C-alpha cells in the first residue's frame, strides 16, 4: 500500500543534553504526535473482499477536520500543546461530514493513475492501516467494511486518548453481510 501521511502532524520538543561539566554535547529532538492516531488490524475469519473501510462516530461528533494548535502552550502534563477543534462554520466547510473517515483502496492503472480497487483477504489473513483523527479524546466509534455494497460493521467499545497512537489488533470482521458486532 501507499500511505497518505498528509495529516500525521507532529511537534518536536528540544531536549539539551549536558555532560557532567555542564557543556552541551547533544541536542535531541523528541517528536510527539499532535493528532490522535489509531492503527487498525482487520482479520478475516473467512475469505472477504474489501472495497472501502469507514471509521465513523456513532453520535455524529467530528473525528477529523480543521483544528488549532498553540505550540507555545502545553497542557499540565507538559508533553503536548493545547489543541482545539477548529470552527466548522463558514462556506469552506459547508456540506462536509467530519464525523467519518473513509479509507479507499486503489491500484495504479497503466498510466500510473489510481483507480478504484478491492482487496480479497483469505481466511485468517489481515490488513493493517492507520487513521489520523482530531487531537481530542475520541470515543463511540464504529468501523464499517464495504465488500461491494455488502456492509459489515463493528462497534468499538473503547476510548482513544488525544495525542497518542493506539492499536486495535485482530479485529474480527463480522461473518454475515449487514451483521453488527461488538468486539
């Protein structure tokens, strides 16, 4: 696959290392994510053809979109800047749905242009991908897999803390079309 890193925002915090005499002998940069990232691993119990994957908020709250980050202000833990969700008002964002993230699968045609594609997972095989979400605590998510207009949905019963990378591993895909599961 080809990753889209457009929203993998990070900050670098400078840490100066001094030797026992007080001389600076190294300047290290510690990178911290600004966004909330979730790495999903979907596992197929049986052969499953996937054309798109959608992560969405069950209550319609935004999980992606514009946000502001004040890099000079840090939260009480001192590790991450203060971030606020940007205003979704205004003409620029009219008609956009920030409560879902679509992961589209594609392949390259003979000209090197992307075209829609699907992926067939054999029994017990998996696919892993990462989504970048707003830098706020996020809960009440579901993941929906589209196998050519046959949807399989799994509700995620966990919360994701802001500014961290989380891992959802071996998430079993439902075995029946239209079935919803609570992993």
